[in-house]
């Protein structure tokens, strides 16, 4: 089989590969996977509830807050993520409702730089 990508050298990598990091935040049946790019500052995220994707988005200086919500497997959740470039932080405000035990809320700093 011929090498179809012969024009790309093994050492051909741009230094920007280190500008982004990927993280995970989990709380009960809720999971937020997010990637942070510091140049320019923005966060791309996907929200899962009971392993089912309920939303995604990108927050940055032009779009500092995004709220997503949904339900799956008897659970309901609402997640708001906000970036504050001046404070160099991303905050979260989440509410999760579960069968039998009811609803719980949590807020805090998801990431700071």
C-alpha cells in the first residue's frame, strides 16, 4: 500500500497543539467534557446526562455564557457555563434532578488560568 501522505513529514507539527487542554467534570449522572483554548480564550463543551448527550456549545468573550438542559433516563439537568476573561476563570451553575431523591444544585469555578 502506498503512503498517501508522503508530503507530510513526521516532524511537521505546529506548536499550537499545546494551546488547548481537555478536561472532564462529573457530578452524579452529569458529565461535562470541555476543551480550553487560551489563545484566544474560549471553552468548547459537551454535556452528558446518564451518558446521553443533552447539549454542547462554545463560550468566549463574544459569547460569555451558554445554558443547556435536557432529560434522559428519568433524570433532568440544566447547566450554565460562563467565561470571565478579566477574572481568568470559567464558572458553572448546574441543577440535576433524579428520580426519588429530587433536585440538587451546585455552582463553582470549573477552571481558572
